[in-house]
C-alpha cells in the first residue's frame, strides 16, 4: 500500500511573517539591496531601480554581502533558474537573512528554463536565513521542482528558511523520469549529493501551491525526505493547495512531512488532489511519514480523488499518519468528499521507526471514501499498532451512494482490515459518532466496524452508532446485525444507539474561509452541531489530556458529549 523514500516548537506566526515580508518599498531599502528589471543592464551596479540588473544569470554570478536583499520588479517575468549557495551567499543567518522579494506593483515571476530529473527553478543550498516572499514561480520548461531547500555542505543545520506569500505552480516529476524528485517545494535533509545535511526552523506560510487544472500532472505541493529525522521545527500554515493531479504512480501527498521532527500543519485548505493516480500507495491530502511530533490541525481537505472517475487504485486519504510516525496528533480538521478515508493510521514500521503513540481527536468527516478506495471512513491498517493509538471525539458521517462504484460492498465507518494482532496497551476508541447511510452495491449501508481478522486489545467505550439497513458490526468471524447483539457481545462499554440529531446531516459542504487569515475552517461546518434531545449529549466518557476544547473551540465538560461537538 505504501512505498516511501527512507531517508512544535514556538516559532513566529503568520502575522510576524507578514510583517517580515512587508518590505517592498525601495525607499526602505538598506545597503546590500539589489534590483533586477527587464529594463536594466547587467553592467549596472544593481543598487537602485535606475541601476537595476537585467538577468537571472547576473543574479546567480554575484557574491552577496551578509544581509542582502534581491528585488525583482513586480509584474515582470524573468526566465531562468536561480541558484543560491555558499559560493554566492557566503555569509547569512536567521537574524541577517538573505532575501528574494518583489518590488513595485504585483508579483515578479520566475519562469524556469532548466531541465533534468532534479532541476529546480529556485535553489537555496546551505543558505541560512533564506527568505522567498511575494514571488510567482512557474514551470517554463520540464523543471522538476519550484523551490528546493537543502544543505549539501554542512553537518550543522541550515536554519531560518522562509517561503511566504508566493504562488508556485506546475512542477512535478518530469515525464519518463525514474526519480521521485519533484514538487512545488522540495525539502531535503538528505541532499542531492547524498550528504546528510540538516535543516531547522522552516516556515512555509500563506502560499498558493497548485497546477493549472484538476488533471494537471503537477504535484506534490510539499515533498522531500530527511536523513533520519533531521528536518526540524517546521510550520506549514495558511497555504492553499489545489489542482495537483500528479502522475499515475504517486507516493507523495499534497503536503507531506518526511523525516521531520517537530512540525505543525495548520489552517491550510487542500483540494482536488491525485486526479491521475491509478496505483495503490497513492496520494493523500496531508501525510506524515517517518516523522516525530507532528501536529495536523484546523485544515480542510476535500476532493482528494481520481478524476474524471474512479478506475483503479487506492488511498486518496484526507489525512494520513503513515509508517514510522510517532508522538503525533491529528485534531480539529474537516475532511469531506475524498475518494479514500478521511483519516488514516497506516501503522507500519518504517526506517526502523515503530509507529505511534499517536492521537486522532475532534475531527469531522463527511462523505469520505466515496469510491470505497480504502474501505473505511477511518482506517487503521495494515497491522495492530505496536504503540498506543487514541481515537476519540470524532464525527464520521456518510450518506454517499457507493452502489455505482467498481468496488463491491460499501465503506465501513472503521476499517481494521489486513491482519490480526493485539493493539498496544493504552489504545482506545471513545466518544466517536458513526452515522452510516452510504448505500453500497449490496443495497446495505456500510458496517460500523470491519475487523475481519480480529484485531484486539483496544478499549471501545461510549461510541454512538446510527444508520438504517446497516451492515452491522463485523468482528472476526461474527457479524452482529443489530445494536442489541453488539451490546450483548460485551465488546464495548457505554455504547449508544440513536439518531445524533445533527443540525443538518450531510449539509457540511465546502467552507468559505481564507487560509492566510489564520482562522478556519471553524465554525464551519455547523451541520454537525447537536440539537436538543440528542442521545450524544452528555453521554461520553472523560479522556485524560483531551486538549481542553472541542472542534468548535468550546471547553469540554465532564462528562463530554459524544462526537466533535463535545461540549
């Protein structure tokens, strides 16, 4: 299913990044500020708009003093590929950064002209304090990457890297390439020259990462790999990521942590991803792989799916904590209308890293796994987790008619398929809502649990189930056709059956919000707030260390409600 490359601390928020990127007025320019314009001349000094350079070739060949700023004229296009490294930027730091900005009106465009399996429109190699702000980067050739961040020379971490307020589009693995290299932004802790070069304090904020259309072969948005977990303290926030159709055999996600230690993905919107994928081990919206201490929260992810229709393949998950991911949390996200699972725990050991402990809480999933591409709205596969897995306070809803899909059956609420095994001590599923009305090819809706090989050891408590003509609860060799039979089996304590009385079940839709605002998608979707009289009200069981607030930001009482509207 998955084949991958082996290979949050306090950081300034969006406001700080915007203020740091606000310098676009030449009157504010300091010494070491250089201008580039189509009306310039490479014989000029570059030190003022009237003395601007003209070409990217000149920019690459100049040696910059510490703290330099390179301005490209807004609204103009510059053809070539920028390369910054220890040769032309011999001294820089997070406190005296090397910056590449637009000046004047609008964004300057860097249109790549370089080719090759590991080519990049803009390369920052071992440049501390590198900042790219308010630049448009487009693939003008068969360039693999838009921006490449790496460290080919030092065993000391390259630090203070910023990509902000930019529009990066059209990049991906070149046709016919056998390399996995290619994305709008590549982040490498294992550099192209096979050097294990650490990177630290990376912020990727308020960008647009995309292709030209839903079926473009561009993608992923952010990709790469570490050497162990040597990419540290990363914030991916406020980005809009879309129209990344990718290639048929894709292993990357729209946004992916690979070899990261200490990362936050928040307030991103990701949609229309993986249109061309026909393989298994395919794409996801946001994914962590062989990474530690990753928090994924406040994101909206939808239409991770094949287009124009499902033909073959699997995955297309909303959010996936994949192989080798440890000490990570997925919380307060809204996933909907994805061809695969809204939430996925792919529990394999990878790069000698044993998966878990990890937590999924207070997420809302609407009509995910519409293609039955994973077999569950929430999947825990391929094996029982060897470290604790905590799943609580989630709302999972489906009324998607799956009867026309090529795969038989209907998606379950929770799928524990592929193998037997005992979940690690401390694992549990509590206070989740499963509302299943997704008609399948058999005419029945999906099962609440699909656990055919009898994974055991998890604690099941106070989950609420509802649906009509359901497939029941499949546990090992037994299918429990109704709630009375399930309750009598003694596999769960405090389970509840009944209509949760959502405000508007199935009415979540697509939220209207701006990722750079630093808020959202909450309070959308209001569709899954609970009405008076709901059997979910006050019938949950307390969970220690529960985060304090529910999906809607309200303080969680004791006892909580069942589901994402826990208060």
